[in-house]
């Protein structure tokens, strides 16, 4: 079984968000909204990719579920990425 992955360009934005610990708002494909600090990315043994958000607890969000990432941190290097 294969899983879809996001493009390298989108991974770059995620890495920048984590590097600078940006406060972000994730809008998921099911219209759920998650806000918190981007802290890390991870890949499971099954090759599922996640962005880890700190919103009081460390919450992994599967990249394939993300529709849009908005940066809430002022003067960030980018403001929004559509997946």
C-alpha cells in the first residue's frame, strides 16, 4: 500500500515554520482548525508524514489532511501555503 506525499516545496515551508517555531493555523480538509506552534515534522514506519504542533500538548497532524497553513507570527518569511 502506498501513501501520497506532499511536494518537496511544501516540505520546505513546513521546515521553515518549525525552524522559526512559527505560530500557525492549520485548516484541514474536514474544515477542522488547529492552532499552535510548529515544532517538528515526522514520518512513521508506514511512511505517513506529520507536522507536530504544540498547542498545550504535542499534536501530530497528518500532512495529507492539511488544506491550508496560515502563519500567525508577525514578520514571518511567508504567510500562507495551500496544499
